[in-house]
C-alpha cells in the first residue's frame, strides 16, 4: 500500500533524502509522465529520461528554495509540470537534450512556477465567482471573458448603458467583499 504524503512531508523527505518520499514520487508521478510522453510521440526510455531530469530539477528547486509550497498546488503536480515542459522543450528543439546541462532549463522551471501561480489565482477567482448570484456572474463573464462593451451588455441584459455600468460596479464590490473574507 502506498503511503499518502502531504506537500510538507514530501518536501521534508526529499530534502533529507528519505527513500519512501522519493519512491512515492516515482510510483505516483512516474507513470503519469510515462503515459504523457508516450501519448505525445515519445518512447519509454525517453519518458524515463524526462522523469529523471524532472526529479533532479525538483531536488534543485527544493534545495535552492525556488519551489514554494502552496495549498492549492501539490508537489506531485509541480513535478509533472516540470516533466511536461521538459518534454515540450525536447519536441520543440527537434533533438534530444538529455546531455544538456540542467541549468539551461531553469528559465522553463521559472515559467512553470509562474504558470502554477497563475493557475492557482485563476482557481481562486473562479471559486469567488461561483459565490456570486447568476446576474453578476453573467455580467462579469460578458465584460471580462467575452470582452463585450457596456453598451452591448446593457442591450443583452435589458438595461441602459449607465445601469449596466452601475450593475458591474456593484458586482465588483460584491466580488471584492468576498475576496476579503
């Protein structure tokens, strides 16, 4: 039976070289990486190499303190993202980068961290939007996601432009209030 680990216990285990924590990543993330690489034109050997590179990068990021644990992003997800971007880099380059120095991949790892942070913020915003009433959700969706003009939104909602602007303001105030809670 595979023991479950929290982010903190995985980080601590990896930092201290705990074999159980490392094996946990091999058993839980390794098969995902294998499947991903194979489904995207790679071989089993290439998948193993990518996973090894990902593990080394993860160790370095933890040791250097560039990985920061967050409530909504699991370490296993972060490791998978590193491997995914390493595979994309390999495909994009048209050659196998397995002999390249690890340091050359730091920029993509920083991008991964930024993407995970952006995804976390998006998920938080989506959770807040779900707490709004339907009319606010619709109005904010039309304005921010569909990028409609206030005149169009007013017509769609049966309001004049000024009323639509006021409604948008009230919805944003509700959203800000929810965010402060």
